[in-house]
């Protein structure tokens, strides 16, 4: 019997994952907007987020949440982190027991500071939960370019079954049992990408960008390991891979926010002009709360938080970073000598 996949959320990445899954399994994509669901279902295109990119012809779409959830054998949650709890509460009445849930969101819930997998465990206990994450830019994947991702779950058998659903031709999917590390890599890289974008907006060169990415990876790793992630995860696709793609790509929403900040735009103006969510803006506040709780030094993330939430300028942020003293490069990552 075919495994039926339902994807909740018809944004750029949710739509792309649904199109990938449709190669291997009957897949239904839920959109809040009936007009968009009808366009995807009949024209095989998402004009709101992925105009000009053809979706798999067997992909179906609906605006009926009960229809999308009731018969799902795998439920993929493609909604932003701040709407994740509400979306889980909406699907709960229709979801059959033991159906695996896969999160695509790369953020932390404000207030509770929970990861998305933790929200699933809280609201839908008994369901296997995992995350699909990595350096995955939706338009490049739909254009047919090679890419790789990670399905992270603590149940290897379920992970391997999901691996077969999402993997197609040039889109390679690896498994990883480190859910915390993979999830935190996706969360934290968004904050560093804003800093990388600020450097671009300020007109800094490739040396600066390389330094921001590398020192940003050190911050990501320090906090991720403190929270229970495995250090090697942050050298892989969910860590360094996702960080590099998000920091350098013109398609990256978070890098775009940073670039606009570097040019002098206000955070309110930038967010108002976007039709997609840049998770790093809100996440930066939660990240600094966690850094303080765990006693982790995160100067780049701290400057991003200052620019996004405390009225600092990008020039102020980079001046603050340059005025810091240097220390051992691997402090907080490698064992002390």
C-alpha cells in the first residue's frame, strides 16, 4: 500500500517538499488560501512563492484541513515556528495515532523557547517526530540542481522509511539520530545569516563574510552542544552546510534582512516589504535568552539581537565586534589544553 503524505503549509519550502514527495508517494498539500490550493492542484504552480517553477504533476492540493490530515500516513509541518503550536492544535482532531510528524520549521517558540520537535512531543505525544533540514533553497531544488538534506529522528527505522519518500534523483537525503543538533543548527544559522547580510549591506568584502560565517559556526556549535547536540552534527549538512547556504545566497530571507539593515533600512520597513518569514529576526531574542541561560558567549548573535530589537545600527554592530579582544580560536568547542 502506498504511504500517503500530507504537507501542511504551502509556502516556498513546504511546496517544494510536497513536490519532492510526490515523486515517490501520493502527496496532498494544504494551503490556507483556497485560491492558491486550486492553482497548485490544477496548474501545478505556486504563483505566490514559486512563480515560474513547475511542480510535480501528481501533487494534489486542498484548502480543507480535515481532508489533508485525516488519511495521512506521514504529516509534514511546513508552517513558521511562531504559528507551529496553533497549527498542531488544528490538525490534532483529525490525525490518526502513531503517524510520523516531520517539521520543516527552523525557529524556536517565543516564550517557551521550545524546539518544534518538543512542541510535537508536548501536543501530540506518541507520534514519531523528526526534522528535515539542511542547505535547501527551494527554487534551486525545483530547478533541478543537486542538493542534500538530513532527516533527523531518534527512530532509525522510521527515518529510513522517510528517507525513501523524500529522496529523488539529485536531491539526496541522509539520516541522523541527533535531532537536537540538527534542529538547533537550522535555528541558529538564521541569526548568523542576518549578520552576514549586514556585512554585505555595509559593503564589506569576502574576508569579512568568511570570518562571520566561521566565527558564527563556532557560536552555533557552542550553544548547540550545550543544549545536547553532538559536536560533529555542526560540521555537517544541518550545521555548516545550512549556514553557508543561508549566509551567501541571494535567495536567503535572513541574509536579505541583514543586507537591508546594512544599507540603513529599519527592521519594520524590511519585514513589511517581505511576503515570507525570516525566522532569524524573532529567533535572535530567544537565542540570546538561551545563551545567557547556558553561559555561552555569542557576540555575533548578540549584535544581531541588538540591531533587530534594540535599535542599534549595523555599523554599531560591526564596530562592537571589532572592538572585542581575541582569544583562543576553539574556546568553548575543543577541550582545553
